C-alpha cells in the first residue's frame, strides 16, 4: 500500500472511473435542489441525482462520478470520536440504468485492491439479508462476493445497515458495503470477528459500493419497482484516507492535521489534553467555512440554525480554550488555505467567511458570558431552595437561558455537565418552548433577546413582520409616497395589510411590488435597529406613525438602505432569513380610500434533517 495524499486519492478515484467511461460531474452545493424538501443539506452524492433514478429527468450520460461536499447533522452531537464528521467529502460513482451489481463490485474491487493496493485479507463486504417483508435477501450479491473472498469475510446484514434510501420517499434499494478490518486494536470489543457489531471499532465502513436502486418508496410507504435499475455508490474520502495513511482516526490525515496543528499553535494548548475539543473545533470550522461559502448565513431556523449552532459551539470552545478573539477567523484562514486549490468557491468567498464568523462572534460571545453567569446564579438559587441537591435544570430554566442569551440547548447541557448537572430532559424543554409559544400567540411578546429562537410560529411571524416593512416601502415606490399603513394582522401563515390608496391595484403593479420585495430578500439586506428622537427619525426620512410620540425615544428599523420605519420589532437580522417567495394572493377594498392585501410565501421550507 503506497502513501497517497487525500487529494491524490480523490484524483485517482476520478481518473479510475473516467477510464471506466464515467462522466465526471461537478459537486452540487450543500443546499439541496430547490424542489427537494427531504433534507436541509446534501447528505450524499446521489442527492442531486434523485430524479435521474426515477426516470423523471434524463441523464447527460449513463455513467457518472464526482466528489461531493456533504453535510450530515445526524451525528453532530457525537463529533469528537475517530471517524464521524459533520461535513465530509464523498467519492461517488453511478450507473443510471446501465451497469448492475456485478460490474459495480468489480469496479470497487479493482479500485481498492489494485489502484489503492489494499490487501484483500482486510476487506469485509456485506450484502442485504432480509428483515423486510417486501424485499428479499440479496442472494445474487452474496454469490458475487464469493467470487472474490472466502465465506467468513462476507456478512449478511439487515435493513438498518444494508437497505439505503435518501429519505422517507424516493429511490432506494438493498446495498453492499465494504468494511476494512483495522485489526484487534484498542477499540475492538474483544469478541466479534465481522462487521455489524454495534460496540466495536474494529471494522470501519469505507465504501457503500453498491446501492442497488430498484424501488421507489411511495408516500404511503409502499415500494414500487423503478422503470429501470441503477447503481448508487459512495465512499467517505476521510475514512479511505485514514486507512491509506495508516491512521486510526480522520484527524491525523492530511485533511485535518494542519488544522489540528494550527489550533495548538493559536491556543498554546496541548492537543492530547484537549483532544475532544480540538476535534470538534477542526470538524466544525471546516463545516462552517464550506457552509458559508455556499451562501448559508447563521439564522434561527432550518439550515441557517444549523450553521448558527456550529458557530456558537466554536465560540464556546474558543472561550473554553481561552483563545484570542481572532482565533476562529485565523483558523478559517488556515482551512481556506488548505482547501482552496481543490475547492475554488471557498477561496472566492474568503472575506465573506471571515465576516460571517466575526459577526456571529460579535452577537454571541458577550451573550454567552452573561448566560454562563446567569447559569451559575440559577445554581446558587437552587442551592438555597427547598431542594438544594437538585442537579438538573428544569425545562423552563434551560429555556430561559436559550431564549434570553441565545445559547443553543446542547451548549446549556455542556455547561451543566461540567458542574455535575444532568442533561435537560427533552420533553421538559419542548414543553417550555410550547408554553412560551402559546403565550406569544396571545400577546406577540416573543422578542428574541438573544437573537435566537427555534419556535417555528413566532419565527415565521417575525419573517412576515420584516416582509411587511419591505412591502410597504415597495408599495410607496410603485404606487407613490401617499401610501401609508392603515392596519396589519400577521399570523404564521400570512400577512393581512391595509394601506391608503384610492384605486384597485393592477396586476402589473402587484407584480412590481412582489418583485421589489423578493429582490431585497435575495440581496440579504442587513436589518438594523437604532433608537432616536422623533425629530431625528423624521429627519432621516423614517416612515410610520409619529403622532403623540414627540419627546420620546423611538425605535427605527432599517433594512439595508431600502426601508426605514418606526417599529417596536421583532425582526429578522438579515432579509435573507426570510424563507420562500413573497406573493400577494388577494387585493380588495377595505374601506373608503383603503385597500387590503393578503400575502404569503410560496415554497416555504420548514423541514428538519
Ligand atoms: N447514497 C449512498 C450513501 O450515502 C451511497 O453513496 O451511503
């Protein structure tokens, strides 16, 4: 086995499959195709190819391969072990209605044993052994593997390991995976001799080398045969690299080693003494750089919230390691330097990456400090209460820290664990969220003091609220400056908005207003707030109701330099956090000289991974 860099492995992979008549395609962005609502991120190479498998779109070629950027949130809380990463690169090859099992296995075998020089004694493939009523055991796959290896190296596993689908519906099928035997190492359970052991670190899955796409899972759960059969295969570059480079974890490979060294250099801390933190930082900073470069910004919902969680975890780690303020931005610089040659988009967005990380740090670093103090105060209160030995936070207490200081729940738990507190029960926390949501539904009191909320309803209303500002300004630009707000009612599904205007709106006017609003959302304009006197607000051209407020300090919200309006909030932080396409559904008369519109968002996406 010769030493290869990760980059060389990736190049070898592409060249190999190109020589087998595969067309090399570009990596898709981390954001899934628009009409795919099955997950927040691209989680594997086939994600952007789903329509090809079900015959809804025609492929440019019937053999494809690439290196795909992927992000999986499923393991995010477990990062720090040897071989899981939130963000990773997947080496993928596909047959779209072309070759089938035999060829897929032949390719994988040739690549591993001849191109990479892995010993066949260490390769342990699996096939699907049925535990599903509607899919039989893949006997054909078992037979194919017997051409290459002795029976004891081949394992049949069930649905959990060997039936693959990209989501609850869509193309799917039984698969074959190749595991690498790392030997009777320190992570071996001491008993098992083959893959499939849940306690064991001996067998490392390195390649899902043949998902045999033959079914389409329908909404009702039924499996329907696909019009043609295909192969989907993917290997994690990080894991293959660790095997080739003889490392027992991903962080010692050249994909991470320079980042780990830079963490030590910038913090002056010892890696072994802080191994878990170092690994989390290395994993998360790489994920953050690629997420930001693909246009994602930290926010309060969906994929924006995932980025926020990742960044806030980094900020917490920075504070624990007592690193300087510029630690994360310097580290991001290192990551960009390491990857820019292969991934030009990350270099092209370098300044953006640095700016977004700094901005989140600005919002959260201080809030975190205050939140930790508040946590300790709560602990003191508990000690003086009737239950002084209580070693957990109630859902309400945890929710207060989360809502007020913007501390993600898992960080609250982490802080708690450090002082011997137990984790916050999920149900209690959810109940606290629900009860808060209930209250804010009545009073609209849901202000995001720490700039963070996972409460769907309130957050949706907030997005509409900012949109109403954009709409009013758009109306004034399209219809004239006589337009003033006369009333407004916002639910989590729509805006109802009354405004002064003598005539019915034409469809052209409506379209112009919609376009103007959507353009501002697309521009991701920043939303800022300033307190000033009424006189000053007027001087600055702010719109809104001024009556009876002279002498008072009032709040003025600006959306870029597009809109400036007197308002009490709450609002989103950036227009880009508004999800969906703005659309005016209905326009009618409200009273004399007052018109009413109802507006919604099309293609909203509130899906969890
Ligand atoms: N889609 C399959 C997986 O992610 C093969 O790439 O494992």
